[in-house]
C-alpha cells in the first residue's frame, strides 16, 4: 500500500482474495502499527525521544525499558517471553546510546538484573521543572537534541505577526 | 460549609456585599469568575483531589482547606479561590479575586501541572450556553499557523463582538459569506438568566473554559456551570471512547486493534504546509506540542508528538487536505479537544472532529 497506489497480488487462486491494483489520493494509511519487534533501529529510534520527552513532561522520575517497549510496540501483548526480552535488549542499547550522546544530561540508563527488566531510564533533568518563562526554550532545546539523534534538520518556525493577546502574555502590553 | 452557603456568599458578592467574617474578608464583592478544569488526580477520589490540591496550593503560596463535601478553599493573604471537585476529574474553580490574579494563579501554578488542564470548548459547545443571548464574540488569527497567508481564502485576523437583538443571527450571516466563513470562530458568548422568584444573572463563557458571572443570584449560574460541565465531560469521554487506540490479545492468540483514527478534514487546503508543520510544533501555547516531524511521502508529514500539557505521546499525520490524530490507549481526550478548539481559532472555524452531536 503506497501513498498513491494500493495493490494486491496473489499466487494462484486464493478464495476471497482477488488481485487488484488501484490508484488513490488518500496518502499513506494511518500508522496504527508504526513498528514491530523486527523494525530497524532507525524506525525504533523515531519513537524513543518522544517517550523520553513524555516522561519528562509528566515529571516521571524513572521509567523501565519494558514500560517503554510496551508503550511503543502495539504487538507487545502477543509477543512471546523470549521475543520480548530480545526487543527490550535492543531498546536498552538504543537508549544507552542516546543517554551517552545527544540526550546526555537529560536521562541516564541504569542496568538491572531483574528478569525481563533489562534496565530503566532515570530522568536527570526536565524542562517541566523550570521557571515557566524559560520552559518553552528548554523544550525547544530538546527538539534540537532529538533532531540531532534522528539526523534531521529541525524545521524553522516562521515568524508571524504577534497578536495583541500574545504581546500581553509576554508582558509587552498591559491589559487590552 | 454547604455548597448552597457558598453560592449564597457568591450571590451577595455579585450584589456588591461581602461578609467580612467569612474567610477573613477574602471573598471580595464583585463578579464571580469560574474556570472549568480537567484534572488527573493520583487517585480518583476526594483524597486524591486533596493530595493534588495541597501540592498545587503550596506552589502558589496558598493554603488548601477542605471546607465541605469535595469542596476546598485555597486561601491566600488577600484572596480565596474555591475548588468544587464533586466530579473528581472535572473541577470548577471559583473566585471573586481580580481576573489578573486568577490568570496568574492558573498560568503560573495550576496549569503548569501535567495533571491539570483547562476545558477547551468548541463553537458548538459555546452555542449551548443557556439563557437569553446578550452578545457573541468572534476572534480569529491565522498568523500562528499560516503567517504568510494571503488572506484570499482565510481572513488574516479579526475580532468582533455583536450585541443586541439575536446576536447569533448576525454571526451566522457573516459565516455564510465565502470570504469570512473560515474566520467566524465563536470565542465567547454571554447570556441573561432569570427565573421568577429567584432573581437574575448574566453569565459569559469563553472557549477556554472561563466564565464570568454578575447579577443577583449565583444559584442560577451554578446550574448553568454544572450543565456545561456535564456536557463537556460527555464530549471528552466520547472522544476517548471512539479515538483511543488499543490492542488486545484474542483467545486464539492473535491481536485485535480497537478504536478509530481521528480524521480532521480541512475545510480549505493548507496554503503553506511547511509553515503549518513548523508552527504547530513549537512547544508554545496554545498547542504546546513537541515533535520533530518528518515528511514520510511527498506532501505527507508524520509527527510523533508529545502533548506537553499532560505528557502524553500522540501521533499526528498531516497533509494539506487533512490531519489524522492517533491517540494512545490512555491519551486524554482533552488533548484532541484542545487541538480542535485552537485550530478553529487559528486555521479554520469549521474544523471539527467527527462525533455524535453533544447531548
């Protein structure tokens, strides 16, 4: 299934499955299952910085890698014990790398010996605990760190004309 | 203190009288300001609400005192704010303090918590405010999301207030005009309430869950507030019932996927999609969405986002014709309500997420 074409091919005569090849304008289908346990590291990495930022925003102190795996992997509920363990180990490696490089100082990775829980992340700093006046900039810094980890150029915000409300919120105007 | 006693005290305050003995004179005469809040206490009970309020109040240099059945007073040096949490998820905050003090408490201390958000009424909800309509206000600005908007299809900005006979009719007339309809977002409404033998009141409501009341009888206002709360709760729960995506294991060991993707079809094509993408994920109010979006196919973007109000991960998929929102199994419906209400005021007043009409 592509962004402009959807096609089904079958070998032989499969009851209920008639081959088709159609064009469409609906774009890519919704990513209801964005990754599975065999997805590439690159695809898994797309989902890890948002999980860390979500934990920072919710002011969570500690999140186990198993919890992160459960949150990003829809098929988690049906995975076998061994497959879960292997997946958690892959996430642990990716998280360890993030904590040592792009998101250093934001969280650290801690190994644990408990079964199924290969480790956990410990949030070391969060923009959520900052003074509200500097909080937005701190979240934007997290975007730059994540963009660096994802090897992506962060889109530049286009400056619009400030509304009177926004000026007032920023202390530029008194009450309207 | 009984709830009715508090409403009597508010009625007196609205009439310009204040009981100096009540809470050390901190309940000032004047209009009563109320806010509808959506809360996630650590435990859905009175104790959970109290635990949360004590922490929030301490941050704002206020003392939280339980004064009645699921009723709290946040007492400061000169002002008092009341929290009515009969419904532990949807609270009403009341005060006669100045609007500036209430705004400061909300923006600096309460709404900074990931456990608390304000209500986000759609235009449809505001139209349901009861009473005889006195005025309606419409405001719109495409500057936030489309700073280079030409103004040909969507007005750049406007702010109007219509007062007098049947003000809704005039706004409806404007919204039928092709060049204005995208900007005719309903921002606030005001109604007059009266009931024989009770008195009268005027209540104004805005799309951010704010209410201001004046007149002689707060009991009339309280009824309106409770019914607004009930309608809003139904809306949020309907969003969650329909759009939370979950996965369960079937008896056969397979996987069943529940929930719908929320599809918001844009009433007009986005003129500058990269600008909309860049400005939607700035971490700023009112959207407060964090993401590092990527173009997954020509003209289609994906954002694994975080709603910074509540710390929930959500996925948005965007083209110039539509926006899909994929909520997680526990994502709060208020996240979707906030997105819709703010797109109505910054992109197109006709934006809506499909749902059965609110009761």
